[in-house]
């Protein structure tokens, strides 16, 4: 009973690291509008639907939705980072 959420505690940092890494890069380069857009996409396009469809999972559904949210943020910020790097849009 006490260990039922440990899988999420192991998985979440491995998936979330990329979103927080790119947060630091985008804050440091003052490209916060990209962060805002990916946050809105991740929240309304991923988190809310994932949470809604997994409510019957209980707390596991909330953990799943939060993990998907962070994965979407990491992927979308990674794509924008790659685009900015390839097209030299940082400055």
C-alpha cells in the first residue's frame, strides 16, 4: 500500500528533466513566450484531457496526466530549441 506510487516517483524525474532543463535555457535567453506557448499546449492539449480520461484510475490517473504534461513540455521545448539553433534565432 505504501509503495504503490513509487513507480511514478522513479519515472517522473526521468521524463521531467528535459522540460526543466529547457526552462532554464529559455529563461536565460529571455525567450519566455515560447515557454508560455508550450505550457498552454501542454496544459490544455495534454494534461486536462489525460486527467479527464483517467479519472477512474484515481491518483494514478493524476500522476499519469502530470507525467504526460512534463513529457509534452520537454518535447515541444526541445523542438523549439532545435529550430532556434538551426536557424540561429537566439539573438
